[in-house]
């Protein structure tokens, strides 16, 4: 192993990172500083995490509150692009990685570390996301990925490794699912989900009510939007993070935001995951409704184009790139007109925008009406159609 004096580890308190702390010390003969990102995963996951890190052998542990910043500076900008990965995934895990990586680098600079470490496996997307961010922000720091180096290969082997060193760990060998939570969503993988033919059981879901068990009466929630950002819920002005928390609470009861997909991982394999994104699903529905009012046809088409590119950018971990700045520039230009109010109906797993209005709306009832009007001469459409279809007419005459 190369000479490393101090490494900052992205630490969660779970089985993997609890084993990584002593492994780093033994194999690199270095000091290990634990870094914990609070991205809204919940108080239960953070409870006692500093003590766990020290008990595992870390010299110190930094817990950094990133919740407000993540929603305001990473989630809201992404929402402005309208991006969805492979038609369904709202990028909950992906959006959290760049802010975690950035904060980890900042801690490394603060403590004078010469290396960074993470607990991502060699099969997943997160190793690419973290290390791409590290490359952009701190190319001088060595990156250590234990899962690509050590001989440990299972939960049982990790538990044995900790037991041999008398390091306490609350994990057990019977863990069924792999979960990742933050303020935006929670993801579930493993267990019966590894078989795409197997329907997920109710024990998979932890954030939302089953649609079948959701209330039999719909609930209406009003979102106020300014420049493409949700700024108030039901008339109450809130910070971006607080808007999300409130919408999560409201929508989860109605079973909103559940998806079950087989996605293409960046590393080449397919994986099956279940995601719960209640508040985010409501936000997406509201922002889409405002776009319907304020964007013309060409603008909608262009936004659909860069939304697709941005979804892959976020999923692939390319946040700190010129491409991100370019696409967000386009999204922000459109967002200047995205002001208004939307009422979203929540019912049995569905979030549907049922009322929408905007000061910048291009919709005109005078023009669109099926009733009599005096602003649109229907006879003018004939000339438009002849010119619009002229190339087809010429091609047909050639035959």
C-alpha cells in the first residue's frame, strides 16, 4: 500500500463502513477521519453515529448538515430541467452524491488529509459518481475503494471481521434489503427484488402508505411556483427543504411516489429497484403543469431534449462539468417565466394537476374555445396546411 497519512472516509455507521475504518488503519497504517453527510436520511440513522465511528477506530467524526443546501442547490436546479431517468426514476440517490462528495473533499482539506475513501461496491453506480466528483474537485487526493481491494465478500465475512476485533455493530447477517435514504426519496434493492418476476411485498416499502390502504377521499394540495421553484405549500411560504418535507408528509399518506423499475446501471448491468419519492412526485407534477402553460411548442421540444441529457448527466455523476452549467443555463432561462399556482389532486397513488394558472400563461380561452369566437378565422388554416405539407405534395406529384 502506498504511503497514506490521513484518509477521510464517507461513513454511514452501517456494516460496510464500520469494517472499512479498521481495514484502512491496518492496511494503510493511517489515521481515519469519519465524515457523515446529513442529507435528510432521518434521525434514526444518525443516532449515535459519532460514537460508532470512534468505536470503530476513527480518530474523529464530522457530521455535516447538508439538507437545506442539497434541496436548494442540487434538487431544485435538477427539477428545473424536468429530467427523469429512463422515463421513471427521479434520481434521488444520484442527486445526493455530488454534494456529499464536495463536502467530503472540504473536510479532507480542513483536516489535511491526503486520501479519500468510500464504501461503494465495484458493481454499482456510486463508485463512479463519487470518484468523478473527486476527480473534478481534488485530483491530487488518492481515492481508496476497499470493496475493490479487500478479500471480504459477504455480510458474514464483514461481521466476522468486526467480531475478531471486538468492534460493536448493530447489523446482522439476515439483512434483506439494501436501502438508501435522503430527503428526496428512499431506494430499495435486494431480497425478492432481485427477481423481476417477483412482486414487491409490503415490507419493501417504508416511506409511503400502500395505495390500496390509502384514504378513500382525495386531497388537494396547492403549490406556489416562482421561477421554476416551489416556494409555498398550501399558501405557507417555506424553504426548499421545508417544502419538500411538508409534501413528503402529505403525499406519503396517499401512496404517491412509488415506482418499481429495472434500470440500466452506468457500469453496464441492469438492476431492479423500488423507489419512494412522494413529495418529489408532487413537485414534478406541478412544474410540468406550469410548463404546459408558459412554454411554446419549440421551447417544450428543446426542454425535452436537454432534460434527457441532464438525466444521464446526473445519473452518471457528471455534476461538476461544463455540460451541467450549460444545460442549467438553458433551464434557468425557461424558468424565468415559470411562475404560477398549481393544485394537485392526491388519490390512491396518483398525483394529478387539476388546476393551474400563471401570469405568463400562453393559453387563451378566446382562441382555444370550441364555441363561437371572433379572434380566429378558420379559413386561414387552409393556406397554412398547404405550405406545411408542401414537401409531401411535391414528392407525391413526382411519383
